[in-house]
C-alpha cells in the first residue's frame, strides 16, 4: 500500500522529517495523477453524452473507477481510524501459559494473509495486462452521427488506448499517443491496486479475528466442559460468565487472609489446571460436592472463564474498530455498485432486444 501511493506515512524504519516529507510528496503526486486522469475520463463522458449507448458505457466505466478513488481518498481522510485498528492488530495479548498455542494461530493467520495478498496482487496485475492486451485487438473506431446526414452514422477513428479519455493534445499518434498511453497504463494499474488492496486489508483483519476466536475457543473448551459439571442442575449459560460476588452481598475478602488470591492469582494462573487433560488437580481444601469438585475448584473454573473472556476483549475491540473503519466505505461501495448494476442491467436488456 505504501508503494502504490496510499497515505500510509507511518510504519517505516526511518521516520525522520525529510523521509516523511518525501513520502507525503509521493502520495500527493499519486493522488494528483488519480484525480486528473479521472477528471479527463469524466470530460470525455460529457462530450459523448449525445449517444445513449456511449453515455451508458462511459458512465459504467466512470462508476467502476469511482470505487478506486473512493477507497483511496477514504483511507487518506480516515487515516487515524486505520492507524487505531492497526495498533489493535499489532497488540500482542497472550498469556505465557498459552503462548505456544497463540504463536501457532498467529503463524497460521500470517501465512493465510500472505497467500491472500499474493493471490490478489497477482490476479490484479494479470487483469491489468489483459485489459491492455485487449486494447490492441480489433478496430479502434467509434460510431458517431454523420455531420452531413443526421439519419446516418459513420465510423470515426479513436486513439487505441485502454480507456476513453479526453486530452488537450492529439492522442491519435506521435508523441501525444505515447504520453497518453504511459499515463493510462500507470493510472490503470494504480486504480486497480488501490481498490483491491483496501479490500485485501479488510479480509486480512477478518482472518486475524477468526484465528483469535479459534485460539480463544481452544482455551475455553476444557473450562466449559468443567463448568458443565459444576452443579447437579445445568445452569443458565450466562451464569457461567458471571462473577461469584455479583449475586452475593458478602464483604470483600481481605488480601491478607485466605480469599480470592488464594483461589486465583495472576502470578500463578491455572497452577492447578492441566491444559492437556482439561482437568483440575485435587486441592485438599473445602468440602467435595456431588460433582467431585471442591468449592474452591468450582470458583476457580468460574473465575478462569471470566478471566479468559476479559483477556480476549481486545478481539471485541478489534472487531469494533474494523466496523468503525470500514463502515462508511462499505456503504459507499454498495451505493456505487447498485447504480453500476442498474446500468449493466439496462445494457443487457438492449443487447437482448437487438439479438431478436
């Protein structure tokens, strides 16, 4: 994203003022190129608005690239929200007891992200080359009204370029054509990559979230199995995540006597919990209930469940940040897609009628 001109000015090794200014200038130059070329395409749309077929085709092209400009400048304007989500993404919040499990899921997520980026980038580059190659297939002509006879049409030669665009110079041949071709091929690849990289970042964040939830599920599974045997009656599921003191009026135990710290401590998390078997070691204190667990073990399981849910609140925050970051962008994406699909359906009906 930094290479193709996104305003992602942080996350560099050298954050000096000089290099930051160079990166900002590079991103500003890319944004200027994107806006100018898009404006030239829009001018061509207005100049060819007399024919309904040309108007529809050019409008679909403009709307297609609206996605790219929307996502590119959306990132620039809401860069702070993206930075906040990236900071949550980079925040490692794993307990030493489950560090190996966390590392395994983290490696799986990173490998999936890398494959996704490689696949999407390769497909986007191939699409850009295919778009360019198709330009040189067939005749480069345009059907327009005959100036001498309004009831007939003639074929007019147009520049053999990837996109229909207006230029203040002659783009049919010579140096004007070479300059126009270079501008369009750079602009085309940048526009395609801008749209796809934003969507790819969104998908990468979702992959990370799913792996974190799988990690939490593996941690919670033995605890949930134990919680199912805490009482003779199966409790309501919400009760499993409720602190023991939430429904009692007992005074808070002193830290000097045997209290919560004797039952559960951040310094000795799960000292009596066997991760491999999902069982608790026998703690010879308190009476043994009908389920075979002491009262202290029951409180330990409930406290452990609550603890691990609290420890994974960063996943909830991360998902919330994703919604805040991408919510408006997805709305704009859907609105543009709706208009584009409506025009494509209109074109399809015209093609269907002309075939009869």
